[in-house]
C-alpha cells in the first residue's frame, strides 16, 4: 500500500508496534522481556561503592543494578535520582544518567537545564513565536527547562497545551519524591505502543486490532529482516552479522561488474543502514566492509553515511576509515537486538 501505516499488535505476548511506509517496514518496536530494565525508567536508587578504574558506581534499584558513569562526589549508600539511558548486554548493569529528562509527544522537560526552547527543525518563525508564547504561559520553571519537539509544529495549540500540562504533572510528581526509604521505581519506561504514539508522526492509517501484523504482511517483513543478507536493489546486497565484539557489515555488488558498481552499492548501503540497524536493534561498534571502489570515492560515501544517519533517532557517529578501507561507526545501544526479542 502507498502511504504510511502504524500497526499495534503483540509479539511473544509483548506489546509491539510497526511502521510501514509505502509497503516497506521502516521501524519496529517490541517490548523487552520483563527482566530487562526499560530505557526511560526513572528510579530512586542507592549508590554502592565507587568502582576504581571504571569511573563509575553501581546503583541498587528494585529492578536490578544500574551503572552510573559520572559518579564523582557520590558516597556509598547515598540516594540519587537517575534514569535508565539504554539497554545493556545481558548480565551487565544497564547504563544510567543523573540528567533526567521527561518526554512526551510534543515536549521535553529538562530538570537542571533551565530555559524555554523550540526544536530547530521548526523553521516557520510565526509558528516558533506562537509555540514559545503558548509554552511560556504553561511552563513551571521550578521543574527546569522546557523544549518543544518538532511534532508540535503541525499540532493544534490545545493538544500541545494539554500535553505540556500532563507532562508537568508527571515531572512534578517524580521530582517531588523525597528520595527516602528503600530504592523505588518512580516512573516506568515507555512500552512499544506508548513510544510509537509518542515519537512517530501521525500515519495515513493505523490498525489497533489484534492480528494487524499478519493482516498487513508485517510478520513476513520481520522474517525477511531477520535474515543476514538484505537486498539493496539492482542486484546489490548487504550482509549484517553481529558478533560479541562488533557488528560486521559486508557490501556486495552482485552480478554488476561495471566500473561504478562498487560506488553505487556503497551509496545504497549507506542509505539503507539506518533503517536496517534500527530494525535489527543493533548498536555498538559497526565495521562496514565496502564494495571495491577507488579511494577517491570515499569522500562521497562518507557524505552519504553522515547524511543518512543525521535524521536517525539513534545517535550514530562516523569514526573514520581503517587502513584496509573499512568504514567504522559507533552507534548507541538504544534497543535490544531483534533476535533477543524474538527468541
């Protein structure tokens, strides 16, 4: 089908949401197993001993340990407000941050970072002024700063106002906790359905009925994404294989033996990688073995990589080229791998 579709369903008994654009699976969210801490969850945690050599401290929470890297000045036994920032490898403490952020569809509240700001992607000056005036009337400066997200640009003022008021209530409740007594979870991390409703733009069509994944071919699309080899079109392909140390990516030209085949395949891979890595839930160190191309073409491919990841929701940095001509990327572990979620 043409246009965008968001489907809400379950996978292995857990919430799942899928975004299809013009019939292509573009994004996929699946709730983690119950024993994994969800990013975004906020805790009243208790600090353990400083871990010498690692520059951090392990924190006690009711859901398992967290690891806070910037722990200078934190004493053992001290209570602290933290937020789980991302997933960790199994049997390791999940990373956390003391820079708590409250996020809704249209706004962010940033304790400790005062100010009122509007997303830079909103370029219409009149709309920026209108949103700023609206937020200024509602913002509780005692909670910190407020940022209006890009999704607020096309939203009704009433919807934006209601969203800010609701987010303010949540932030006030969490920040008002006295941090006494036993460690506690003060705010749940968002599930797949909540994250989709919060972060994805309004689709042309949505399906919330059970069985939506099967009805729209999403189950089949997920099966295809699970394969190591993914087509890039015109016979080219990319093979993505995670290892314990890194994610290996191999770009192939297929049957095309023309002089420009390598460059075309590498550009296609650069454009496809953000979607494929997101769907597969892969992060960490990424090493891309490019198809053969002249060294002078590396600049063009590097530009394509940076451009493709610029609009990606997961922070990804282009590190550089190895002596063997491999491209190296560093990507935040924002999700669990698709294989872990499905097994």
